[in-house]
């Protein structure tokens, strides 16, 4: 995050979506090369102009040490300005997704939420999610590893009409994997 017009719209959008992220057991954390005093002034200005209180912490990374470690400063663009990165880090500390936006394009919060949902679903259902997957859609069954399992898969697909070939078939997610559908965020 950075004290800019685009980042201001993002701070507001992430704050509005914070409830959705919380429902997905996901924490938000901002990082900016601005100072803590600048963050306070910025948050206060957002509050005074909109009534919105930013609901998540923002780290002041004045020397850019954290931003550099995560590849957020592109020397092709600037030695001090960060690009708009999003990192989705799981509960084991593993970076699962990196999104990089140009400086003049704001982040798309519904897609970030959908990625979190897809990661959680794929992990829980021990499968994969298809292109354009959204909650409540089937997941892709992992490909068989042996010829015998391939033959079983072909028969299963024929009987259940749930795929197009041995390497691409679908299953409904187990009930304990049902993910909160936050797609109405796109219309808010």
C-alpha cells in the first residue's frame, strides 16, 4: 500500500471486504514504504472523508527491506516505489499465490477472494479447481497414476457422466469442504 489515489480506493475496498476474508479464515495485512505517521494521516483522511475505518494493520517498511525480499520493488520502475502485489500465504507460511498489478491498475478484490476460496477448496477436497471455478461447483479429480486406475476412471466417467476423459473428471466437494460464497461482493 502507498499513499496514492489508487491505493486509497484499495484500502476502502479491502476494508469493505474484510468480513468476507474473515469468513474464509483469512487475515489482511498491508505493507507500505510510507512512514507510520503517513499511514496515520492517510487512515485519518480516509475516515474523515468516507467514515470508513481501515480494519487491518499496515506495516511501515520505510527502508523497503520487506518489500525487496518479496520482490515488490521493481528497479525498472523505481528504486523506492512498490508495485501492487498481493501474496496469499497459507497457514504454514507458504506463498500460494502472487498477483502483480501495474501502478495504475487497482487490485480486483472479488478475484482475490475467489483465489482464497479455490485454494481452500482444492486443499480440502484433495482436487483442483477448473478455469473460472466459483464456489459450489465441482472440483477436478486428480489424474490416475496407474493404468488400472485409468481404466476404473473411464468406467466411472461412463457410468456417472462426470468428465470428458480419464485425465479430466469431476466430483462434488465433500460437505465439510463447502466454502462460503462471497460472489455477491462483485455487485456491491
